[in-house]
């Protein structure tokens, strides 16, 4: 088994569900090119995707086992998994970086007028050079490269028990790191140093890596939640927010915590309590048969009085092999919740002076309702001695 992978039975169950959906959609094959989609069916977990140099492909026929078409540098690792048909070339090759071999494989796996699906729609992309795509398309004869109609998106939204366990473990690791923040932070430290200390703590608590850490620190709230950390020192009266997506065995958590350096201003204390109230309202609305939009409206009624949200655009999202996955918690998303869906609840609230605060928790939909994957925060903001 590939380190960090799943037993073969897990992947075969995913493959069977995928192939049933492919047959219903009239697709003779799927072509996967991105890390989470390829890993979903193959179990191929590696940090080597950080390099943009080499392309990687997985061909999934409507019947039979997938075929990996990958650079030769990855054969040894792929062979430790359950995929047996592994075809490779020496990459990088500026004349033909795998496209000839991929076209040959697709022609072998499909009929002469087959429809070959590629993941399509929001939060997908095609990971190959444009000229390679055009060369592939013209090498397939009358076969058509087409979208998959959201097939893989729908499958990945519902997690298996083994996937949920990994996300829960990532949440527990981050929870332990957050619990140490009052001991790691003091006035005078820069936000950049706080980031470094928190990432080290996440690793110390058991994270495989910490690819995402955002945050802010300012009095009376903060202006945004995506700026890089600066060397400006923390001061008494600041609100500190840390939002982490750390990884355990290939799966993310994604939640944040707010802290007050010293006693919080009254408006900060009230805002934090309302944010916690909003996440709990979202959790109460989360059950099979409800829609993603229902969760949005449950939280939005508390943070804006039902005005329709803020410029952040959504109040949460799916979570799994990626930090953010489908669906998006927006009024227009009417995805029906099913057991096994993992979601973040992430309301935000406006404060005086153009400031804001956000709060985020992770949940999983169960047969009867929901279960917290994070240990939900108390309404009272945690204070750090100043």
C-alpha cells in the first residue's frame, strides 16, 4: 500500500461508484490530471505535485481497472498501490511529454467514437499545457474530450468513514495546537513570528505539514483574513485570528480561532459570541435532506439579519483532500446534504471602522443530523495576558 493510502477495498468501492456514474452519463473513460482527483481513485500520495514540470495522468475506463500514465520517476511509488497497469515515459520530454503514450492508452481503452470525460465545473482545472491538450484531442480520431457533468465532484463530496476519520484526526491535531496559542503568544511578538510558532506547534502535535495558515492581528477586529503576516508587533487590545489548514495523511482540517490580547473591547466580545451563535445555528440546520442554502440562511440571519451575506461570498464550504472543496455555502447552492458530507461553517461579522471578525468550525453530516469534527469554541473569546 502507498504510504498514507487506503486499503485496496476502499479504492475499489470508489471505482465501482465512479464507473456506475460513467455508464449512466455515457462516458467510456475518464481522464484525470490533477492531484486530488488522481489520488481519489489511485491512492497516489506524494508532495512531488509541488513541481509543475511533469504531467500525471490516470485513465479510468467504464469497465476494468484504471491505467496510470505517469513519468518514470513515479513508477516505484505507484507500484506500491493497487494500480497494476502503469505506463511511463522519461519526463521531462520537450518533444512528447507523455501525450503520445496517453493517446495510445485512451484509444486502447475506448471505442472509436467514445466520449472521454474530464472533471468540469467550478473548482476543477486541466493540469496539462494547452498545446498538449490540443495535440491529444487531434490524436484521438472521432473520440470526444468532454466534461464529466460534475460526476467526480458529486462522488468526492460524500466521504467514506475512513476519510472522515482522517479529517477528524487533522482537526484534533489543530485543536491541540490552538490550545497552546496562549502559551506561544505575547505582546511584542510579530504576527510573522506567531505564524512560525503555530506552524511548528502543528507539526509537533502530529501534522504531516501545514500548507495553509492565514490570520490577522489588529485592535477592534481586522481588515482582512488573507494578507501575509508582517513583522509588526502584537499589542495589548489586538484581536488575533489564526486560520489553519493542516494535513494528516493527505486530508485537511480548516478552522480558525480568535484571541484577545488582554480584555476584549465590548463590541469584540459581542461579535465573537454572535459568530459562535451563528455556527451553532448552522450546525442545527445541518441534516440529511436540508440544502447547503439552508445552512447559509441559518447563519446569515444571525450575522447580518438576513441581508444575504458579505463580500466574503460564502459562509463555508466542503472539505477533504483539498482545503476547500464543493459545495459552497451560498444562497444559490441547493445541493442536498447527505451523510458523509464534510463542511466548514464560516460566518463573518462586520465591526465599526471597516473591521471584521470571522469564525470557522468543521462538521460532518450523519444519518440523523451532524457531528462536530472540531471542538466548538465557547462564546467567550479566549484572552491572552497582555
